[in-house]
């Protein structure tokens, strides 16, 4: 189950990324037995933007892991859910 702090961090992450990539969208959030959250996101159509997005996400989720101890795994997909 996602706790309040995790939800807050996900909302902040989404806002920060959307400010740079307006098409960014979190499609689903799943928690895992190993205390990891899986965020499925909508893949962008532009390959160059996708690489920039992946770098930004990697930076942000690393900051969350180091600062708050929560491990977010982000998985891009083309499918809308």
C-alpha cells in the first residue's frame, strides 16, 4: 500500500516532469513486496525527447531514493491504460 509520503513524492515528481514534458503521464502505480514502487508511464513519441525524459526521471528517482529511501522503478509503455 502506498503511504502518504510516497504519494506526495509521486505527485511532486509528476509535476516537475510535466513542467518540462507536458505529455508525461503516469498510467499506473503498483507496490511490490520488496518495498519498490513500479510507475508505468506513457512513452513519448519522439526518441530524442524520450532519452531526455529518461535522464530526468533517473535523476529524480535517484534523489528520492537517496533523500527519502523510497525506490521507484519507472517503466515506459506505449499502451494507454
